[in-house]
């Protein structure tokens, strides 16, 4: 009798495999990074073959560490960096081009043309998204227009599209031997191509991008009792495991944080930050720069929607301190360095490397460090980087409160950056509300495991999952109201500079 559920978390910087027990406890994990390919300013690519190889390796190693085999896994769930676009040939299994990553801004002309031609309103109404470089539709169009042979193969039904969930499901179930070509509504809702009401690809939206329908995967529920397929016996798991869960990583984290009630929200601190608020079966249209997205669809139940505030650069700003500025040797050191000063010393850092996402949606904005004087040191830059993570989250929380009319009384957090105690304390200070972190901070993989296990009755209900959630740590606000408002006013001024820079 199998006692565990596995999950693949295919993220922006790394891929991990995790195994959970019935209590939602972690049994084992392994994680490997993949290369960030940066061919020119604003371009970000991944090699899909490398991502598949990393997935194979982390699956094998995790099973080995846990001394388990495929037969011990009830089900496998997949979760993934959303929007990142892979186009491959269904006969050979070979990608035509590197994956174009969600952070890539090469499609800014495509996005602004949509707005200019008056198509923006249709995309907002049908897909819940503003035209932006962030989403998959423009990236597919770019590949169709710029990579030799893809257009003809796409018309012939040979070139197919997927986000990395679809790419991995295809490879796990068969690859060139006839893998499945499927996705779920959470991933599809990030393409600008799916109609949020019908949960199907929309012909008018497809026509905006010149994308043949035959390229697109079939959309199946996020928790799928009918299974997407089973892992092939010759694959990395060396056995047939039912594939029954698929969610974009931010929606998966929302499930892992058991935000199943209307009005419940979580904020994930990864490469970027993503705050999702469950709005139930109701589609709420944002008036304040948030996205409307599918939160999850379990089996044949009605879809649950969310409002999302997406922030492109948070944890990756800390990586930038390490890799490009060389002022820290690892993420943990950002905390030590920032702790050397009491405050930001007047310095604000707006890391608009991929433009600014929510609530501004300005693909043309670029980063800035402002307020410098001779007095400032690396420590102020480190502190300003952590504050930028928190101020960007405040921008999104304000938008969410304005849209929903609900005042947040606690912020549930997860993701790698939550290991940074100082950053979480600043978050509580900047927001003026407590910040709460669960014992299992790997909520993304956990959410994919929950979706997969729910589909097959390993967990009976969402109520059962809620009982697995326990608080590990809570940060209380310590700033005065005056400190909070002065600090935020400085941030807003700094953001304005990054927008003016372009004009
Ligand atoms: O929308 C992009 C998001 O899904 C990426 O998340 O954690 O892989 O950076 P992450």
C-alpha cells in the first residue's frame, strides 16, 4: 500500500522533487539549479532539455534518499514557473528554441501594439490580464515569427506549445513515444489565450497573436481524478505513478497554504513575489492593477478564482547583489549585511529589471537606486534591497484592499526569502500587520502534492488538509505609524523615478 505523494516543483532557478506523507510532512527532497541564459538586455531563456534532465535527476535522487520506489507513491503532482514558454516538435520531442522565461521583455512591442490596436480591453475582459510581456501569448507569437520553420510546423499540428508543466508531463508520460499534451486552467490562465469563464482557449484571443489552436494543450482540471497519464516505466521513477495534479506554482502555494476560503491570501517570496487572494467562484475584475486568475479547479467542481499581485523581482534582486554586484557571497549574507545598519540611510532600490509588474504594469520601467549620499555603504544597499521586497508587497496589498474592500489582518508567507528573519520583520513593519509562516514552508510542492492526492482520495477533503497547517513563526509590527508612512512615501517617490526615467 502506497503511503506517500510526490511532487515536482519546476521553478525559475531550480527544479526540485519532494515526497510528502499523509500529514503533509516532508519525507525527502532534492533540488538542482539550471542555467539562466541572458543573451541580451531584457532577454531571459532556459534550456528545456536541461530542465528535463534536472527533473530526471532530482526525482531519482529524492527516491534514493528516502529509500522509496515508484510503488510507494500514490500519485505525482506537478507545479511550475508559470508563463515560461516552450515550443517543441511532437514527433522528435526537440524544442525549436530555448524556453522564453516569464521575466523576458523582448515582446514589449507585441504588448504595446495590442494596447494601441484596442485589443487590450478584450484581453482584460476575457483573460483577466493586461497585455504585458509577462504572459505566454506574445512569447509564442515571437517564436512563430522569428524561428525558422515553426509557423509551418504549427499549422501542420507538429509544433506544440506548453509551459514547463506541459513539457514535463509530455516527457514523463512518453516523450517521443507519445506523451500527453495537457495543462490545467491555472497555467492556461497565464497565457492571454484562455477565456476565464469557459476555461477554454478563445478563438478571438488566438487570432490576436496568430496562434493556431492545434499548438495548444488540452486543458484538464488541476486535481484530476481521470489522470493526465501515468509516468512511463522506463522514466526516472522507474515505475508507473498516476499523474493527477497540475498547478502553476503560485496557485499551488495557495493550495499548500490551505487558502480555500474566500478572502484568504498568501504571499510567496521566491525569484519574484506573488500575492494571491481567493475570491471563490466569483470572477473579480481588478480596478487597481491586479490580475484575475484561476486559483484551482478540483475535479468537476466549479473553478475557484483569485486576484493576484505579481512582482517580478524580489529574491532575484538579492541574487543580483551576489552575482552582478558581488557585495554578498550568498543570500543569507544579505541579512547579516543589512543588519549592520539601523535603517536604509535614505536609500531606496527599485529593482525594475523586467519593468514593473503589479500594480503598475510598465514593461518599459527600469531599475534605480536613489537617495545616495557619501555616507552610504553596501549595508544600506542590502537593507534597501530587503525593503524593496517588502514595499513592493505593500503596493500589492494596498491594491488588493482597494479592490476587495477587505483589510488584511495577517499575511501568510512562504518561499525561500522567508528564511530571512530581518526581511520578514521589515515586512510586518512596512504593512503594519503580523506576518505568519507555516511549519512546512515548501507550500508550492505541497500544494501540487495535495492536488494530486485529493484526486485519488489519499486526502478526503480540503477540511482534512486544513488540519495539516500549523504556524511556525509570527512577526509583529514594531514601527510607529509615522515611520511607516514616511518610509512608504519615500518608496513611492523612488518608484516614480523609474517610471520617469523612460519618459
Ligand atoms: O509567474 C512566475 C512565477 O510562477 C515564477 O515563480 O517561484 O519560479 O520564481 P518562481
